[in-house]
């Protein structure tokens, strides 16, 4: 038996509006690809970005008591600005992980990294002398969150250099707050 183009019959298309024309249920795999992306690297990127939402909330909640205790060591508004620059971008990154394009998420991650570096660089200049010095600056316990975002924001070589810069700024900030 030979098959030729005339002997193959295709089933007729269903009429529009008929039950056969309605799409079937969406499978979980198709829904996941639609939300998280078609390619594996995009899904991994989005999952990592999403992790910044609970991490940012936890870091912020854990840092709040220390920030309140050390309010006298910082100029007015510095603590709020440090939270805004150091913690808020991580929360936004996590909240938007499945809503924005990867390029937009990279931009938010760069803002998170830049914000942490700016706050770290400001610590030696903003720390006020305090008679009851109570340990290290509270922000030093939070800065790791933004520095981890280098993995999402930059290429590996730039990320390593940024991590080294962050470590240097942490060392300078520790020295500066030890003497206040």
C-alpha cells in the first residue's frame, strides 16, 4: 500500500464556537513557561530574583531594631535613605521577578548593588560621634543582600570586582564606626 497526497485525508476543522473548537485546559508546564519564560536560564534567573522578596523583608525586619537603637549615630534622614537605597530595591526585584523582562530585572539588580555601595561609601562620612557607641553600624548586617544582587546584575568579572569593592567599603566602614 502506498501513500500519496490524495489518499491522506485531514479531519475537518471544528466550527467556531463549538465545544471542539475551545482550547483544552492549560497544563502546568505550559503555564510555568508562560509565567517564568521558555528557556531554562530565564526560569532560573527569575527564581533567583524572586528570592530577594522574602530575603529583603527578613533583612529589613531584622535590621530595624538596630537602626532604631543607633539613630543618634547618624544624621537625620540617613537611616531612612539607607533603607530606601539598601533594602527597597531588593524588595522590588523580588516582587517584579515574574512580571518584568529580564533586562528590567537586571536594571533593578544594578540599582540594588549601586544603592548598597553608595550607603557603604557614606558611612565613614556620616557616622556621628556617640558617647554610647553600641557596636558596628546596623547597615553592615544588611549590605550583603544588595551585594549578592551582583550575580543577577553583572557579568562574572564585573561581579567579582564589585564584590571586592564592597568588601573594601565594608572594611572602611567598620574602621570608621569603631572610632565613633
